[in-house]
């Protein structure tokens, strides 16, 4: 990958729920980017909206939208906060952050680094 840094998080869902999430999001393949960040229209999507449309409402899983610039949205930081509070997502690994500049780290070591960011 050609990125400066990344984090991997996993939803706390069972196999059936994950299958449903994949099915829900697959219908959006190939759609254009949504520069208006309109989470209430599905003709175009932002990257976090793909996650929102796939996972929100599966079982107990909830990703609340937060208002920004007058629009309800979900940011990458919102997803990371959800992962670090451990309710619906689990941090799995990270790379490129202080403490893991040159190697991928996993598990509790990754969680500790992500909490410092």
C-alpha cells in the first residue's frame, strides 16, 4: 500500500451479520464519490458512508451520525473513537503512527498506540 499510516478495525458482529453487511454494501459498488457528503442519498457515497451503509443497524451495531457543517456525517475519527471505546468495533492493527513507523503492530500494542493519537 502507498499510504502514510493506517489502522485496521473489525466490527463486533457474527458471521451472519457480516454476510448481511457485505450484501448491503455490494449494491453500491461502482458509485461515484459524494462531494456533498449527503448521507441521505445513496446515488453517490463517501468512504465512511460505505461503512455506515454496510454495518449500521446490524444487530446492536450503531454508528450515530454527527452534524458537521450543517450535515449529519460519519468521519474516520468517529469510526476510530468507536473502535477505541470497544463497543461495536475492535482495533486489530496499525502502521505508520508514532510507535509503529516501520512495522505493522497488532492487538493490545496497536490499541495502545491508537489511544495515543
